[in-house]
């Protein structure tokens, strides 16, 4: 029995050794390719040092009396997710978008739950010398961050425009829903492992060997396959339940204009009442229903509803009428 068992033992050791070498080589190759992406794609990009974090941001727009519009991307993407929206808004109002919570090409962020990310935003605004009230535009999972920021810094918020925001009240209204960690843990761990071993990068390249044509799409593709980005997503997801509790405890300033935008699809219909109740918390709240198409990596396709979103944000920013705005670089 011992003689028969030895070949199998040796085979198992060789197999584990080969797998270990493959994983190590895949990890090293992915690390090298991520460094190459950063070197090639970050030329001309702007970064701010906030504590130990290095945050990528983009300021765009012209000098005006409009409030600064701050756009918070949703989960699993960077500022490329809101590129079309920021470009459209910057024609009339000053705008800021940034890779929050270590997303995209930001580095060393320790902000993962809603309160930590609200503080990260406050620190970034201070570093960029944006001291006047801002219009917060939040999409999906960044909605709770905007709500916590407005609760902590009501004097720094001119208005809020929430695009189909994640709404923690859904758990109270529908207790049969699983907790957020249980819902997403498998997919998050799968993406983290796939990005670390280069699998996501390989599948993207096999899908389109030449890669995207535009610089924005190339950066977006690089973000979605980056291990540091997937790790940041995993940490935010892990802190999501804590973020929900913080959001529920945050009191929205009742006098701040608040527009809650929903799309008339089956998913949003489940939360229609909660969205309406959220808008009603402000004496100047509105529930806006639009039929727009949400994509994985971009908020919505250009068209009439996209134009309606741009007009709605511009209206809030221009209504703020903030004097003595500094010129944007």
C-alpha cells in the first residue's frame, strides 16, 4: 500500500506546486500590467493628496455664479462612469468628479463606509479650495454618501440630485431582503480573485483584441480589470451594512433642494414609495421619473432623458447664485 501510494503523493505535490507557480506568475504578470496601465493612461490626469490617499479628480467648467457640481460615481467604477455627464454639465457650470474610496486610479484610501467617505469628500474639497456650497450629484451606491455628507455639513450643500440612489430604508420596509453582505459576497470575491489572477483582463482582450478606441473607454476598461479597484469595491461592499446604518441615522437638512430621480422600470417600481418619502423629507424636494437606460459602466446613454438630467442639475447649480467663485484651472 505504501508503494502504490507514493506515486499519487508525488503527483499531488507536483500538481499543487504547478498550481502555486501558475498563481504566483499570474499575480506578478497582472501587477506588471497594472503598472503599465498607470504609466500609459494617467498622463495628463490630476491627483490630490488627502492624508495618505492619492485621489484622482477632474475639475472642469467655467467661472460663473453657479454652485460647484460634485459628481459621485456609483459602485464598481471611477470618474469615467460620469464622463459624459460631467462634460455636458461643464459647458455651463463648474464640475468636479473624483475616484472615491480608492476606486479607479486613486490609491491608499482608507474611506470605505459612508461616514468615512463623507469625510474624504470634505477633505478633498478643502485641498482643492472649494469652500462654497456644492450641488451633490450621486448615482446608485453613492447616494448614502451624499446623504451623510449633507447631514454632517449642511452649510456646504446647495442642493442634492440623487440618481436612482441606493436606499437603506428598503431593508426596514422589506425585512425579507437579505443583508447587503450576503447578497453580494460571492460576486465580489469572484471579481477580486479574477482581477488578481488576470482573468478579467484576458477575457476583455479576447472579447476585443484591439481594445477600446477612445481614451475614456481605455481607462474604463483598465479600471474594471484592476486588482486595487476590485479590492476597493470589496471593502466598500463589506462596509455596506455599516454605511446603511449611518445613512438611516443621518438627518437630511429640510431646506436643501433635493431631487430624487428614478427610472420607470420594474426594479425602481419596488422602491417608488420609499423614493417619494425620501424626496418629501425636504421642503423643496421633488420626485423625478425618467425613462433612461442604465449601463454597467456609464450612467446613461445620451438622448432626451440624459438631457433632462443635465438640465435638472444645471437648474439647481444656477439657482444657488454663489458670488466670488474662484476660477477653475
